[in-house]
C-alpha cells in the first residue's frame, strides 16, 4: 500500500486478554488497531475516526455486542462498517439470528483460528480500500461535473454576449450604411445631373474626376460591408432568371470607355452552346466579373483584357459556367499567389500606394464563387499578365419569356405632358429630396415631397399618386410603417407603386420591404439610370428607345 495511512480497525471486548490475542493475530504495519473494552467506549471511538472493520464481542457487561451493533447501524456515518461478531456460544441458533439481525455480516466462535480471522479482515480491508477509491473517484467526477456545468454556463453567457454583439454589429452596419450612402447619394446624383448640363471642357473634366472618385469610394464602402456580412454569415444568394449575354454586354460596356482611354483591347466571347436564359444570382456574378475586370484594367498599361465564357452541362439541366479573365498586365509572382485571396492582403505595399484598393476584392470574389457552387484560381503564365478562372453552377430557365429580352436596351420618356404620372418623394434629407425631384423632372414626372412617414400617409390618401419613392429610415414614422398604413387605408382600385429607397445593404431588407407592401426597391446612392430602369418596369410612359438627353 506504499505510503498510505494505516487502516483503522476497531477491536471491542471486555476482557483485556482477548484484546491482546486479537492484537497479536492482526498486528501489521498496514493496520492501526484501536481497542475498546465496552460498547460505550467503542461508540466514542466511532465518533472520532473512520474504521474499515469492527471485531465485536457479543457478551459484554452493560451495553452488549448486539445492542452496540444496533446503535452503530443506526448512524449514517457508521452503518456501512462491516461487523464481525466473536462469541463463545456456538450452538444457540437464536443467538446467531440476533447477531445477524443487529447488522453483523460474519460470525466467529471462540477459540477462533488466527489464519481465518486474518484472511477475513484482509478481505474486508480490501473492500474498504475499494470503496474509498470509488468515493474519491465519485468526488472527482462530481467536481469535474460542476466544473463542466460552470464552463457550459460561461459558454452560454459568452454565446449570448456574442449574439448580442453580432446583432449590435449588424444594426451598426445598417445604420452606418445608411449614414454613409445618404451623402454619397447626393454627391453622385448631383454629379450625374451636373454632367447632363452644358459644361466647358475643363468643367466636364473636373466633374468626371469627382464622379470617378465618388465611384471609388462607393466601391470601397461596398467591399467593407460585403466582407463584414460574409464574416458574420449574413450574405445570401438571390437567384432569379437572367440573360448571360446581356450581363456580359453590360459589364463590357462599363469598361469599354476606360479601355479605349488607355489604348487597351477589350474582347469578350460567350460560348454559343450556353442557353439564352439561365437561373442564378446575376447580381453576384456581375460583382465578381466587375471586380476581376477592374483589377485587370488597373494593372494593365498595354495590350488587352480578354473575357471568355464556356460551359459544360451537368445533370438535371444544370450548367457549370467557366469564366476566364486574362490580361497582359504586370503579372503575379508565383511565390505570392497564395496571398491573393486573403482578406486585406496586398502582394506588395507599393501596390497600395500606386493602385489603391482595400485588399478585400479577391477575398469577396472567392466567397461569392463558393456560394454559387464553384471555385476560383489563378493560372500561372510564362509570359507577363495574369489569368483568373472561376466557375459557378447555374440552371437552365425553362420559361422562355420576353421578360429579359430588353435588358440591354436604353429607355426614354414619351408620355403625354397633359397626362403625366404623379410621383411622391418621401425623404427627410434635403439633398436627397432635391436630387430625386431633379431626376424625376428630367424624366418628365410631376413630383411632390413628404419629409416623413406621417406626411407621406396623409398625402398618399388625399392625392392620386402613381409612384411613391419611400426612404426607409426617417424620423416620426419610418418608410416600412408608412407603407403598411397606406396599404391598409388606400381606396379600392387605387394602388400606387411604392418603391423603397434604401442605403441599408444588409440581407433581409428586400423581404421586409415586400412584406410591408412595397413593390420594389432601389439602393442608394441613386443614379439617373437606376431611376429610369425602375420607372420603365412599372410605367406606361416609357418605351425601349434611345437614351434621354
């Protein structure tokens, strides 16, 4: 047993010679033998120490062995201690029954055989040690259980705190998105209107610089907000029918002027075997293409940029589209390729100073491509330049309607001035009010203004508006609540088209708008082309034709 404390054994007999005999038989370094000459003395020892076994004489003056055993078994602390009765009476069955009834688990008759007594004591001591180990393990288990419970409680509290922080972060992003985009809406919108006026060459150049800088700032804001949404798992795909060739044409048109200015060749090719209409997230595909082509344009000074789209058909009418964006720019060092898709990573600090950027674009592209069921990679080139290849999974759209046929056409207003559709603009920001009024008047619409949701409800119910452009975040009453009131109180047969104007780019805002009763929404910063597009969708005063001057 090593350095373990000696095991306590209680010997109880009223005759000293009997105690000496027991002591002689059981003497060992392993045992601490405690002797009592009466039942009362034995009970006093039991109050002070723990014992592995009790050897108890039956016949004693005063409190005999049977009564002593009953008192021992009556106490919770001592009731489980095994008792060996020793008696000189071996023939009376009643005497044996009384001993066992009192709680004895063994019975020996004097004179006893020393080896038998010793072996029995060793057996009970082993049982005692086993029970002690089990108790120790049980206590450790209880302690570990309590520690786990405390750890679980702390994890629950940490989880709740993290959820509260995530919610606060989401709300903060929504607020900051609104607060940042609202003034940007005024800047970009007013520049658009300014550039529609007659300007001197120098003034036009300045206006274009301002517009380019504003677009760059919006791109940076979008990158940061997109990355934050992806970090928190809030980004979702919005799949719908789209025409791939129109999307490629739209993206190409965005960069054709810049390519021409830099003297670059810009060529796109789409495999003829790809169906006209597909089903997927056109907005996210467009975002990835714009990011990759913008990078290629930024890092290419001579040569060209080439976009190739191919496909392979999969099961159940699905297609795996492969997009290749190749440029003849400065290229990418092979040892730095592994850093390309890491957030906030630039291949060279000097690039940030020369070319700008947050280092988030490719990380966002990778996440979006993965969400669309594809992969993205960089192919090594022996010559200068870089080639990015990504794939996405789309479905063939069965309903071949004409809904998407005019996506690449421009629109213009041809309504009768005497029957102009009336528009209500609801926005608390003076710059946004002036911007929307100017844009709508340029498009030929009669416009009125409400500064909050309460005014909007009053005007909408007392005047016959065809369109209501409704800002979402306003004092007194927000746009969602105002829309619900208008829908509840509007006259039968008179249902204006309510378009949300929101700077909130967080996921779920579109569904909230539709649930409130809105027909559509446009994101800030607003552009003249965006307003034209949304009006063409619902108005009878637009046709597909040449662009407005």
